[in-house]
């Protein structure tokens, strides 16, 4: 069972819209953030869930009627005796066979950050970790500190019942994706190998949500070696969509030989425009190669030598016509009313002002029927500032995490089917938001503060949303 909330349906593309509106009513500023659209039209701010109210604890501002609880903190002793690693990043929520929930959470730690890992720099915990399954070690022989932790959560209260280490010895586990068969795909956002072992990194690993301890790490090498970010699985076909966090990254899809059995291999492909026209560049940095609301037919290019020892997979793909994306990050697949699916993904630094884009990919019935739309491009930080992980709310709206650090508070932004944007939450901590995911019944939104790591369970009147203008 997947962790997706009740699916929403987005309307056909909005040709001619240059930029979506921002609603700052939630920010407490009362300022208007309507921005001009192509042709001079103005999109007014939307009311959404209401104004953000200051959190007395100074952590997370939410609208009236919403509340949160912190269900996990970095540095806590977990139920297996290890310390909760820091740098909370991508996360997925999956239903367990007994009805409880499993939050599978990534930890984006590199080789030098042992003090932030599950051993916390303690020799006794490092010795214990040494006896468990792990993928790789640092130059001094210690198990690498990155990986995955699992939180078992009560679906009624949202409270954590236990947490434990689920994958060890990897590095920079950034985002990933939940699978329909009850596993979490965790992705390494690096290609730097540990000097002692020479082991290559940059892989996807599969972690069963029901595992009660660290699983034996097995890289899914057929899914490619690159700076992986996130993954989304089509439950109808088993196809996995993959993003790449590079300024000149690609969008990939993996066609498994056997759906649901990724370790058996398959084909890795990259997205290209079907007509081959233009510069195969969606970033809009130098010119508007793709307008907001514009939809183009796309095709998929087969890739070879996908283990990419020279870190040139994206370059070889682009030379064949694959489209460039600026830091592809979050990706989420949503079922459409009437059948089929839509794949939404963010391009964190895409767009003319490099503030972020959101794309919608609609797979078609035939091999050449897929279409790509530039759904949103931000030209103002109040609209969207470095959109990262994203999910779909019970209302059918997108919920997007911002990850701009050090300039302004990061928000959870809601994007309506009409392309309007408003704020759902404001993080007062000086760090990014990551890993947003809903419980299967849509009751709780789980999300992380990156560092110092916190996992929040947010509850509220999700059906109260108003898309009327203020």
C-alpha cells in the first residue's frame, strides 16, 4: 500500500499564464502578492486555510485550527540504542500490515559527519554499528553515517511508538519515494566514493518498511549512478520516475524487467522533446524555451553504461537530445480522476530568476503519447523560493517544501489546480523543510526540519481550503 493521500485531479494546462499568484494573507503581513500574467491579467491572492498564526514556541506557524507535535528529534536515543541521526531529509509514509504507519526518513550525512550519525562519535555505538549490515566505511574504518531511520507511528494520534535504524553505511541520502509494495527507495545525492574502500556511491537502495532493523544494503545499479534526488513509482506499470539534483540534470524513468522487483534490472531512459526541436533546455535561464502553461509532446531515450564511472550519464543523455532541468528535486505521482496518472516534479533553481519551477508530466496510453507541461515558474520569492520535496494534499492541491536557507523563513506552500500559491506553514528555524508526506487517510501531514532535525506531525481541517480571492 502506498503512502499517497486521496488523489486530486488538476485541470488542463493554462496556456498564456506567465506566473501564478502568491497569497501572503497567511504570512501575517497582509500584503498583496498578485503578479502579472501574460497579456496583463492579474491573479489575486487566495484565502487558502487562513492567516498564519505565530507559534508560541517559535517553531512552526500554522493557520487557525491546525496544530503540530514534534515526534522525533536529532540526537535522541532510539529504541535500538543508537542515536537519531541529524540532517532529516526526504521521507515517505507507508501503511504497515498491523495498521500502524511507518515513516521512512533519510539522513543526508557525508563521510565526515560521524558525530551526527547513529553512533554520534561514540566508540561503543560505533563498535555495535560495526557488527550490523552496512554498505560502506570511511577512511578510518567506521561505518558511513548516512542512511535511513524508521519511525512507527500510531495512525490515530500521530504519535511515535518507536524508531530504529533501517539502512546504514550510505552517504547523503537525500530524497526517495514510497513504493506500492511497501518499501522505501532511498537515493544517494553524491558520486563521491569512500577513499578506504573505493566503493562507488550515487545509488538507489530499497528498504522494506516492515524491517525491524538495518537491512542488507544492495544498490540498484540498473537504476543508474548519478546525483539521485527523488523517486516516484507508477503502481499501474511499476515504472519509476527519477530526478537528478544537478544544474544540468535530466529526468529519468526506469522500466523494470519485472514490476515490483527492481533488483532484477530493467531499462533506464531520459526524457526528450518528441519533435527534437529547440535547445532541449527547460531551465529558461537565457531565454524562455518553455512558457508556463505550455505543453509539449515528449519521448524517452534509452541510456547505456548507466553505472557511469565517469559521471557523464547526463551529458551523454543530453547529447542524444534529453532535456536539461535545473536541479530536479521532489517528484510525486498522483492518480487522475477517470484513470491514468500525473507526475509532478520540482526544478529548484529553474526559471528566468532561478527561483524554481514545477513541471507536470502526463504519461499517455501509447509509447509516444507522454506530455510535459511547465506548470509554474516563480519570479518572486513570495510565490516560491527554491521548491524541493512535494506531495499532494487531501484537497488535491500540491504541498511544496521550500529549502532556501539563510535568506528568509522557509514555508510549506500550497499550489492550487489553477496555479495559485499560498502558504500553509512557516518554519521559524533557520533551516529547510523536507520530506512532506501525508498519512494514507489524509489525517496527518508529516514533514521535517532539516537541521537540527525535527519531524513534525501536523493535523488540521484539510477540507477547509478556500480558493476564492481575498
